[in-house]
């Protein structure tokens, strides 16, 4: 359906470690083997349909020390990979109960920051994912104060398959578009009051990378600043080597 309408579909398989580490995180017997089977099936499907495909890894306390192994494995398999930093939000992810046990702290937190900085230093400058990696490194360094632009403040919404409408991943559902006109849901007084609450209480420390590149390319100054900083990081890495 996407191909017929000229829509480029994108999907990724989640990989939480290489081999037994993935199985341990997922608590699924042969989980890594099953993920590999899915990867091979998706690659075969790409021969018949046009879509973007890769793998993704969310880094947290349990698999942090396997991050370099995951990167090496993805490169060996010639798979496009993106890394995400674990974040906690109840409305969309339902995982705030894990924060005390799964968030890297102390030396592990710095190790994670260095991992993201290394991606900025080593990966191609114009790789859009580097903008997000710099965002993660900045937030770890500054005590989790968001500096990066967010498209959901002015350009986006989130829609669940069941029709649930959200301002963003930190927002509660404001209604269902299958039951009520989305414009009416969005501009209701109660909805706008909730939006203001999210903006004031959640946005300042939000880690979410969702559609961040969309916001960046529409705001020239933040992106130019990133390019300058990324170039400097690459120079530092060059001098160190």
C-alpha cells in the first residue's frame, strides 16, 4: 500500500545485545537467533519492495558494556544501526517503574556519554543521527536540560493505531480520532491546558529524539551550531589519534 501511494516505509529490528546479551535483556530463549531470522526475512523482502530497513539499540544499564560489540556486529552484517538512550515516559512507553534500576548512573553514565561522542567523532559528519547523539551527550553533561529543538511543540502530533491522539510521547491521550474530529480534540480547552502542562513540566528535561532531525533542518541556527561542534569533535579525535 505504501509503495502504491509513493510513501517510503521505514522499519527497524530492535537488538539489545549480541548473542546471549540480547536473550538476557529480552528474557526470550533464542531471542537473538529469532531477531536474525527477522532481519534476513526483511532483507529478502527488500528485493521485492522498496522500503528503508535497519536495526536499533536502546542503551541502558544492562547492555551498556555491549554497545561496542553491537556496533561491530552491525557493521559486519552491513546493517544500518541507530542507538537510542533509554528514556522513561509512562503515557507512551509505560516504563517509569524501571528508572531506578535501568538508568546508567555515575561512571556508567559517563561511559554512555563518551560512546555517543565517539559516534559524532567517527561517523560521517552529515549523518543526521549524529545530531541526536550530540543531544544525548549534551543532556548527560548538563544535568538533563534539553537544548535541542522539538517538532512536537509546533509541527507534530502522535497517533496510535487505535486512534488515540497525543501531543507527544510525554502527553496523555487527549481523545480518539475515530470517535471525535481531531481538530476539536486538539483545540479543546482541556487539551490545550494539558499541552501547556507538558511544555512546562516535561519538555525542559525531555530526552526524546523523535523526529528531532525534522525540527533541526527547519531551524538553521541550531543545526549550524551542531555542525561546528561536530567538526571540532572530529578534529579533537584526529589530534588524539
